[in-house]
C-alpha cells in the first residue's frame, strides 16, 4: 500500500520510485526547456573559393541581433570589426575564420546558431581586405524566418559572400 501526504496542495506519493521522480523532475525542467529550442537552431554551412580575400586570413562574424542592432551593424559594414558595439555584443557573436591555406585542402566550416527570444535577425558580416562596391555583398541580413530552424549555405568568394537558405 502506498501512502500519500499533501504538501502545498500537491499530492506527493511515498513509494521509492515516485520519491526519486519528484527529486529528478526539477533538475530536468531546465534541460527540457533548452532542448525545446534545439529544433529551432540554424546550421550555417560555409564553403569558400580559392583564393579568398587577396590571400589574407578572412574573419566572418555571425551575429544574433535585434532589428535595431541589425540595422546598426549593416550601416557600419566593415567598420563593425573595429566598433565598440562588437565588444558589447560578444556573447551574441560567433566568429569564423578562413585561413589563406586550409591544411585539408578544403575550405569548409559549419556553425550552429541557437536563437534567443530577442533575436530577430542573423547578420553575417565579413572583414574583407578589398571592399566591394556593393556593401550588401559583405554584410548579409537574414530575418528570423529565413534562418531559424534552417540550413543556410554561405559561399565565401574572393571579395564577397553569397547566401542561400533552404
């Protein structure tokens, strides 16, 4: 026979299994909440041409941003890499670098980005040596619906980026 007691209007069973379950459930709640967002992660697949960036190391930032932040980053362009805003957003940035010579002979990188509630845009910005006449070729804004839960393919060319979502 199992006895029960009332604690704060909840019935707490007294069998060994149920007591163990009541101890485990509070620890599992945060894990379940984290996993609930796992399906909404974006995968960014980078592939680059050879050569890129005039033979120099190329830095690309992937930034989870609000609408206002995304507009600011877009207006900064390549100056983003030297602006104090970049340091203030460090926890929302994933930086990917592309060497002049990849030891594997391939230039491939894959990054997973998990959106947070406030993230409305994904901004991909590259610090090219030679600036393109069209700044949108080096800074790409993706609205949440285009990247959340999707695979985004990013081609890294000598002087610009091209993006494909699917």
